[in-house]
């Protein structure tokens, strides 16, 4: 195939249209990078080794050859049929309450004149929602505007719904009055099983009941989508993207951008930071030829290491580092890499925006699987990020202690807002903002939001502080009482990922962003976090009656109970407590909101690793037989049951999610390589900041990611395909940071 580039004619007198819907790559939504060229394709049949080119189609070719060529040309293209990432739209589900919605005949009629609308409780005249069941008009919840300020609502409409529910009435659907047009309106369902924006296919009929002719209405307020667009366009955008500045465009090896495939900025940001690290460059650029040569061409499309090597070559070689004609900078497309990494994952396989931190975790896991499938003796890349945590728990009844070790690949830190150095200024600003909500201050008096300034040392102190565990069942005394636990780092990694937990639960139990400024140092010393030698004379707690099962971490009962009381399943709550090291109910709740869609969220917790090994010889034969009847090999079924504590449903899910990797696992088990020589290496706790990823938007399910990377002593901003010299890197606004140790201990 030969492609000829034809420059596109510039469109005259056409200004960029503002987006009108929460969508990417579709009409009315945010537009991804537009190509500057059209391409004219010509097909040829090449005869080798003479390099004779025969133009196609050609009637003189044998029929069989023509059929083969036709099949190749008609083959599905990854971009169109599998990736499906260029176009994404935030589509709303049809409410199940719409079809048979109860509408009370109380004689009430709503005037079509917007000037007559007001909240029946507060008298507010904006952000008004009409209950489609009983005609009540109430103000909505306060919304964060583009400047980060909360305004425009008291929550009266929601309170009315709860009041009616207490009376035995289910009146869940409300419509935002100022958004009604002939094309539709904003409809929200307060029902607990929906609690989201929805579609009402019978909206015209429901409005007619209250005297509103939908065909004659005109929009007078912004829709929720338009408000979200304002947030995504303005929320810290100028600061993080350094917009409004004439930044110097960079190009060359290591300064190659990545094309946005539609909501793929989270992939681009993580990839750019990781591939700036020396070990990633060594593995996937310098040793890329070895990877290519050792992998059959027929298997390269499904080999994660091949795709990583291709991406590394694209980002770091001279070949792709020169800007194309008419382009500001050089860039490559990561579509095969993104497709393969996300393949089979319920979130990363979609075209939706995702959490960059979760993608970082998953990518390291995916690369580790690929490396383990090979017989090489090189250190696993994920091991360079791995460090050892030591938790010390002291029983206050007996004074005895217990030490538990675990491994992590990220240091997740809470943001203690009460440690803000400008607490008085923040409080004063919030008081002024509260008055704006009550219309006591005019819109003209709006101001820039005042953000809390949190010292990074306060975040470290919060991580180090002792946590009191109530109702701890002491194996020394056999009774419940208080215990105190603390966490330290026993072994430091080469690369340290610091994750700032900016997304927490608000007072209404909805995820919100902690829009605080945290000054992380470019040079970091974490010696204070190193665990100390066990103190002389300490007496260890005995093992509990359950034996080896007690050796593993146990979910905090108080945390689990709080989450269960909120309506979540007990197994999921236990997972949340364990995943957050029993830090707090708030931390566990944040984990729940991020993982409640996981396939195994409500599955029973598998046994700790020590118990799993002990029980490896006692796999239930009936469970093995059932899995074998599904087409799995016996040894695969046995391994799945061991990995999932004998739970047949989870074992089935385990097998199905790894169906393409089972043979590679066989190779891994058969070879049983020697332990990784560097797995227990301890690095210095002194670090230099290599790069950081920032998020623009109100939550990780929307918005935009960019990253800043320090190269040759200077900061560079990577914003998808745009790469430029950074003038003012927003270090205090980052979401996750990558540090590199100064060397071995």
C-alpha cells in the first residue's frame, strides 16, 4: 500500500465551536487532535525479490491471488472494529421509573413563564427542579462552578424526595426547569438504584400533566453537561497546562508526543513518565531488537513486550523524532499498545476516561506477566517500584507486639486539610462563598478560589502517626481491647510512586476532589519513614487459634461495619479495609467507590498466602471436575482454585480473565527460575523527582491528564501530542509523582 499525503485546505471564517455535550470525538463534544492531511491510497502487488509493483486491481491476476488480495484489503482494521476509542459519549440510561411514573392529580399547573418559577422552600429562582410526580419545585444541590466555587442550590428538591419517601411515596424523577426545550431536558433520578442523570422517553407526556408544552419552551439555564464542560475547560486548566504562555516546542528522541485516541490522555501520561526511566529505556528501546528477534511475527500483535518495545522505539529513536510536514512536533500513535494492555479489562478496554493511577498499577502488573512468560533472567521491571512495608501492632492489654510485612508499589498519602498553613484564609473564603449561595453577595463580587496549602511533611506525618484499633481481639489475653499500630518502610525501591489521594467523599457521600496545593520537594528524603530494629525485650504476640490464617492481615471490624451500614456488601467492605491497610473508614470508602464495579468486589476474601500454600494439596475434586467440564485443563483448574481459596465462582473468573496466558503460566511454573537477584535490594531513601502527572477536572472519570518530566535538568510538559519546555511546572497540583533513588543503600 502506498499513501500520498494531501494537505487539507484551511477552513475559512470558521471559529472553533464550543462543546455542547460531554463527549469526545463526536459532533458537539470535545475534539481530539485533527489531522492536517488527507491520504490518497494506492494498492500494489509486490513481487520479491525483484521488487516489481503491479497496480491493483488487475484483471490479469489469477483468481486465487485476487481473492487473497481482496481478503487482505477487506480485513477488519484495529482502529475501526476493535479499539473503538476515537468516539465516546457520556450517554444516559433510560430510567426504569419513567414508563409507569406516578403523577398526582392535585390540580397544580406550572406557568410557562420562567420569571414565575421559584423554590417553594427558599424562594431561589435558579437551579430549579420540578418533581414530575407531584409538581413540587425545589432548588437543586449546590454545584461547583468553573472557578471552583459552590453556588446555586440548597438541595430542597432532594429533601422533598426524601420527605415523600418517608410518607411511603416513590417520586424519584425531577426535571431542571430552565433546560426544557423541544429537544429534551435534564432529568435526574433520585432513586437509590439510579441516582444519576437519566433519560425519560415520556418526558413530553409527564410535563404536559403539569401544563408545560415542551415544544414551546426555550432554554434559560445551562444544562448539567454544559456545567461539566465548563469545569473540564476551566478547572485549573491554565495552571496545569501552562496555557496562555508561548512555550518552546521540543522535538527529538525522548521528546516525541503521543496521539490522543479519544480519552486516552491517562494512557499517554503514564507511558511518557515510565518510558523516561532508565530501566524502561534499557528494556524497551536499547534491547528492543532482541525482543523483536525472539518473538515470532505471528505472535507479535498479542505480545505485550513487543508492543512496549515498539512504543519505546517510537518515543526514543531518531526515526520518529522529526516533526511531520505542517506539524508542530513529532508524535506516534499508541493504539496497538493501548488495545493490548486494555484487552479483557472491564474499564481499560473501553473508550471512557479512566484513573491514571489505577492504569499505572495495572500496566506494571501486565508487563510483569509478560516478562514472567519469558525465560529471561533479567530483573522484573515492576520490582524496581516495589518496597516492603512493615506494620507494628502493639496490644495495649498485654504490651506484646506483632510485626507484619507486605509489599507495595506506591506510597498513597492522605491530604490532611487541617494542616493547611493558610487555614484562616480558606475558612474566610468558604464563609464568603456560603453567602454567595444564599445570594447575600452579588455575582459581580466573585473571586478566585482560595486553595489550602498543605506542607508535604504533614502528609508524611499523617502516614506515620499511630492508629488506635478498638475492639482488637488479643491472642495474648483472648479478650477485646485497644491496640495501636504504625506503619514504616523496611526496604526502599529504586523508583518510588507517590500517590496523593485527592479524591475523597464529600459530606453527601459523593466523590469530590481535594483541590489543595501540596508542595512536594524535588529532592526527597524519607529516612524518617524507615522501620527501626525490633526493640530489645519486646515480646511477640502469639499466633491466634486459627493458626496460619491469622498471619495475614485482618480487616478492621469497625471500618467494615461502617461501610456495611452504608449499604455495601460485607465482602467488598472487607476488601476495602485490607486494600487501605485499615487506615480509616474514609480511605476504605474511597477505595469502594473506585472498585465497586470490579467483577470480584463482592466475592469472599481468599485465604492469606500462607494458608493458600498449606491448602494447595487439598483442592476440592468436585470443583476441579466442574471447571474441567468448562473446557479447562485439570492443572489449570487446580491452580485457579488454589489462587482463589477454593471458591469455584472466583476460580472460574480467574481462568476466564487469563485464558490467553495459561500456557505462558505453564512455562513459568515448569522453568521455576531462581529467585530474582535484585528482589531484596534496598535503595537509599533519598530521591530526585523524575516526573509527575496532573489531572484537570472534578473527578477521575472525566477531565484531562498531562504530565511533566524532568529531562537534562529542565522540565518538559507532555500534553498528548504536544511537547514543550515548561516554564512553571505545577508541582503542587500533581496527582501522582515518580521519584528515583540516588542509589543503593
